[in-house]
């Protein structure tokens, strides 16, 4: 499955970054305030877990933050662990 080819969309009306894989919706819940994006929760449907969906979704979300000059506040435990594995993204931290 080519996850890199999939798009992550900022669904501002429900404060989610979302990605659809095989008809299933994975998402990152967020809140924004003062140019900071608080990433609260990452969720991947059970049938998609273990396939790298969350990792690709986080990477694409970080790229969105960078392109839009937003700072990151990682409240989600998955995103915190992702940052430990990919310290190059610490440049986004508020």
C-alpha cells in the first residue's frame, strides 16, 4: 500500500487532520490558539493499525504545520513518541 501517495486533509470544521485509507478514516484531533497547534489525539482504525498509517499521517501533518508557519504543542502520546524517533521535527515545537 502506497501511503505516501495519500493526502492528509485539514478538516477545520471538526478540528481534525484526516487521511482515508481503503475507505477507513484515520485522524489527528487538534486545537489551535495563538499560532500554535495542539495535537491532542491520534486515531487509526483497528484494521489499519501496524501498517504505518499513523506515522505517515503525522509526517504529513508536520509538513502542513511547517508550510503554514504554525508551532507544535504535542499533547498526544503517539506524537510525543514520534518526535523521539524523529528529532529533526523538534524545530516545530512551540
